C-alpha cells in the first residue's frame, strides 16, 4: 500500500516538476510547482516525517508559493518575446547543461553507501516519542546555536530587503488616533445660507 | 453480527481502508446536512434581527429552503466566460470544496469519533486551511476579469496575514496541552473544574483573537473585503454561475463549520460537559460538541449583523500591528507560565 502511494506521489511530483519548465503559461508553471510541493509533503509523510510534511505545506505552499503566484500574476510576461532569442542561446545552454549533468553523474555514480551506514539513521528516535517532540528536543538543545544563527541570517536578509526597497519619499500616512479624535465641532461648519445669495 | 464478521473476513487486509471510507462517507453526509441547516439557520437569524420573516415558503417554516437553493444551482446552465483560462477556471472551485471537506478528517466529534486520529492534527488543519486561499486566487485569476482579480489579491493578502496570528494563538493552546493531537487537546481540558478548565476560559484573550482571525480567514463580515459588493460586485465569484458557484458557496459554508468546530475543540473542550459533577448532564457526549460548535456558528452569524465592514488598510493594521504582537507576546508569557507551573 505504502509502496503504491510512494510511486504515485513520486510520479506526480516528477511530472509536475517537468511541467513547471514545460508549461507555456507562467501561472500554470507556479501551479505545477505547488503540486510538486504538495506531493513532496506526501512523500515526507510516507517516510514517517509527518511534522516536516505539514510544515512544508504550511510554509512553502501556504505562504511562500502564494507570494510567488502573486508576483507572477502581476507580471505580464510575454512568452513569445522571451522565446524569440531561444534558438540563439540554445547551444550555450545545451553545453552548460551537459557539463553539469556529466559532473553530477561522475560524483553521484561513484558514491557507495556503507552497509553499516544506514543503521544509525533509524536509531536516535526514542520509542513513545512523536516526531514533533523528537525534533523539538534535538533542535532546542543540541542544535540551539545553529537554530538561532539560521534565525539571525533570516532576520538580516529581511532587514536587507526592507532597506533596499525603502525610499524616503513623502508618503501620505493615516494617523489613526487623530482620525478617531475628530469631532463634529472641528470638522463640520454649519452655515446659514440666505435665499438666492449663495455662500 | 455473524454477517458482519464474515464480511470482515472476506475483506481481510482491506478492512481498515473500507472502514475509513465508510466513516468519511458518514462524515461527508453529516457536514453536508449541517451546511443545509447553516444556510437556513443563518437566514432565519438575520431575519429575526432585522424583524423580517426570513425563508418561510419552501416546506414547513421554510426548512427546505436550502434544498430549493441547491436544486436551483444544479439546474441552471453554467456559463464559462470566453476569455477565461478554462482549465484553472473549472479547477478552482473543485480544489476549494475538496480542501474544505479535507479538514474534517481530523476533527474529533466525540471521544474516538474521528476519521484519522493523527499526531499532527492541528498542523494538518492549519495546512489545509492555508491551502484554501489557492481556490480563491485561481478563481480570481482564471476569470480574466478585473473585479475577480482585485478580489483574489485582497483575499490572498488577508488570509496570509491572519494565518500568522492564528498560528501563534494555536501555539499557546499547544503549549498548554502539550500535544498536537486534537483528541489529546480535548482530554487536556478535562479537569475537575469543568468549564473553568477549558482553554477558552484560561486563555480567554487568545480565544477572542482566534475568533476574530477566523472571521478574517473565512472571509466573513466584517472582513469580507474579497467580496465587498459595493466595490467588487461579488469578488472572485463574479464570473461563476450554477453548479460551479454552488461549489464556491459550499466551500465558504464548510469553512465556517470547520472553524467553529475547531474552536469548539481547541477552546471549548470539545465533547466535554461544562459541569462534570452533575450526574446526567455531566457526561461527555457528542451533544456538547454540537452545542458548542453551533453556538460559535451563531456568533459568526450575529457578527455579520452588528459590525460594519472594515476598510482594507484597517484590516491589515489589525492583523499585523495589533493581533500579531499580542499573540507573539502571549506565546512567550504562556511558555513561561507553563514552564514555571510544570517544573
């Protein structure tokens, strides 16, 4: 049963990953990317890592990919324009792709997995402990420094992005307390208008 | 009984899958019936507040109104706009309705009455509800029309914003319960103090924030900016008609039911009785779950009548500048209290 699901998720994931680059419409590409994410989460769950699977969906699909989709929808990408230069750069692209592929094959092909190497992988999880608890216990004790550093890097990246995009233009801002403090006396002036005289 | 046993033997290893399918079917029918009750009940509540009669023509006291609406949607002709991106246009409502029903798989209605009693139940619901935004974005984009697209942008920003505070509020509950399993969260509220042991009482401010965020998450008034009829006609649903619109309508209603029952489970003690020391009333049962869930739905209905719609910038301000800091500080405080009390 699990094997069948493994092949189902993997097949859909590979197919949708292919469609990400093959789809003509960029919005369709992003939607296929999301499908690939969801199937990756399914694979995580099959592997027994239900916490990682759920976090993948919450963070990547629920938040990051939404913003992706947002941006791609707003950009009006003209694919005919982009495809025009395609044939000119095709040879260079093919060469680079071939080099990377050969390197990958050389590196990964020479890998050998030690027979005793896979044993410790299943060991550290204590019985009677859920996935989430086990992750939390390791992450906040043994790897606390790395966890905090990763957070710091993210914070720096965020501040950097804000600084880069912040322009000190004159921006009209609403002052909410001021708005709330407005009363009729300060805002409305009632005038008695004489007939046929105007204000 | 003998027949059941022989059927069990005949199915053999496929039995759990068949049982899960049967449970899902029962749950599906129950949720669909609840949406019918919700359509009728909400309109009656609104009518009562506005001193009108509400639906009273179809069937006795108009109780068959929901089914008449259903038939109307089914029998109409679905119209697909010429400029629409057809695949995505047709897919969007289906994704929405599937996700809306998916969340129900982990909601425990009574002790043990749940389709999938998984360890990460809360995260599952959170993940599924965060996917719901795709249905709206896809519908808005595929319609290839201005109002739906504007609505989709609004809905996306709104749902992503309020998910953040919902997430932190859920974290406070998890810290108290010490589990992500919804059944265990309900059991953690089972104390000898009855109603005082519920997280809705112990974490009352969080309950309020969750309720308001749930209104925003389900696009309900006063946060129904995505379908503000005075600005966007009907928002992302403008180009949809007949059975496709029915699916969108169903998605919204089921989302309300999901959020209400989630609140009943997380904050109001699920199937637990508020007064466990009284003999008959004190017994935990599905009745309490239904009572609590429908009370929250009732509050959802009333909010629509008594609060005017927010302006979009006010909505964003409330989400990012009020709810997010409050819930973030609350997480820290609750974590400290749990640590000190537990040690």
